[in-house]
C-alpha cells in the first residue's frame, strides 16, 4: 500500500487555505480528503487510504452507508427542522427505538456528545437535589483522571489534561477527581453530597486505556449502595465499537444514565442522547433544558437508520471477532518501539515507547503507506476502523502497519 502522500499541488493549496482561514486548534495529518466509501477514503490528488480512525468512532457503519444516506435523502425531501416548539413524526419513533435497544425508559435527544454529557450532568444534579435531598449547590460528581467528555467550559473544568484548561478559567465547581481503575479511591471519594459518577468504560482520548477487570461492576455496586447515579459516557465506546453494543455490557453493568453520540449519527449528521429511566429523566420540566436542533426530524431519521444498521448487520459481533484477531496480530509484531497493545473490539491502542519518540511520526509513516490513523496522548497510535471492515482488508493493512511499527519510514 506504499504511496507518496506528502503535500503537493492541490493538496498544498488547500492546506494553506485552511491554515490561513481556520483557528489553529487542531493539528491534522497533512491530507485533504474529498471522497469516502465504506472503509476507504480518497484525497484531492486521487490517492486512496484505509480509514483506521473512523472519525473517532463516529463512522462505525463506514462512510456513506447506503441505508443511512437513503434515510437522510428521504427525510430531506420532507422536512428537516421543526425546533422543539412543535412535534415531528420522526423523533418519537427514534426515541422509542433507542430506548428499546438500550433498555431504558426515556431519552433526551441532543446533537453533539458534549451536549449529551452536559445534559446528563444537569439531570443528575437536579435529581440529587429533588430526590436525594442534597443541599442546594452542594452536589458533587466524581470523575476519573484522564477523562475526556468534550470541550465545553463545564466539561474541561473536570479535565486532568492541563492543556484543555489553560487560559479558560474560571472553572465550574462540583467535581471530584479519582484515579481511573482504582475502586478503593472511588469508594473513599463518595460522600453525602455525591450525586453521580461519570466514567468512560474505556478512556479513548486518554490513550485507549482499559480499566482492570471488574472495575465497572465494582463501582456500579458502590453507586447502588450509596444512592449515586452511575453515568456511563459511551460516546466513543458505544454502539458496537468494543465488541458489545455498549462497553458496559462486557461486565453486565446497566448504568443509571447512558450517554451516546458519534456513531448514532452514522457519519452523516450529529445526533446524541442522554438516556435514563423516568426517576431521573422526569426531573426535567418544560423550560428546564433544550436544544433547537435536538430531536430534529432529519437527525432522528438518520439516527433510526444508523441504529438499525448496527443491529441488523451485527456490527458489535464483527467488532469482537475482528478486533480480537487484529489485537493478537499487532501483539505479534516484533518491534523495539512498541511497549504494548491494548483495547477491546476494534478500539485498539498501540503504545509507543517514549525512548522511540512520540507516536505522530509513526502515523505520518502510515499515511505514506495509505493508512490513516491518529496519535492520542502523544505515545499512542489509535486503530479504530469502521466496523464494516473485512478481514482481508485488515490483513492487507498489517503488511504496512508491521514495518512502520518496526520503524521503517519513520522520521525519528
């Protein structure tokens, strides 16, 4: 799959244009994409790449899945936006199907993952005041070191990544941080004002960090004992990515609040939701919370199709099978630069030794060979392709991934 992918011609001009007119809040790989199909994307110079990132798990169904595209096109011929001032004929069906698939009683639709997290925070705080009797403005939510749930001011207030916070204070109070994967630390942090525990079953942006076996089950039980709402941020890990419909399913954990996004929009339209039973959801009354676009008919139609594709095509089962195979194959690559490989399903992190430098040059070398992956937390290469990928496509990719992990073509 080796190819020259350094910027040239039209690519260079478009990169310069983006740099000139965009805020410099991202450092993407120097590739400009114009077309996608399934697990493949093409740049403006006609080069083809295997997408091994899937838009941070927003493309579990692959690029331009025909059933999702058709649902979007059909809905665009009818009506796309009503606001929540009026009902539309798609939202109710979407929420019913989402609740039936997840086993909850109600859902509140939003757009981005961060909005869904903010919704969950507001819900659990108000529940704590109204149902638990926590004194006003004293509610606390426990979070984990290394967390990532978005970029809003409230969410970065509980981030342990200094860059996400630097220059953006003052911060929102009401959060307590504990080490990820440490059950005892969580138990000791719970107090009379604790209303929620917000946790990622696997920390994606944190470096594809997998907690110890039993961690989710143990913290869920503590939450049950102490009357604390267990809030699972499954925006990246959910909807089949880790080999189960939701990552919490690996430990048979049912959260009190389930937060979903990314793949719910099928790579076509941003759709997210906070999902819970009525005891929590019914703290919201008219005027308490909302979103002009949340639950809009276009997003609802897209999400219905996106969910059907995941369930009907058995994408969680594919992820479990192919992810297990890929992880084992990556672990067999003999390289002085790889510390270890970790993950679940098709959410895999290859940790590069610090002595070999950061992961970015390895991703650039992969790009030169026609594979798009991205570094996270400096030392980790994330491999998370669409769940529609075929075994043969992964085998072909490994022919390029192996040499790169061994250092071939890597600018160290």
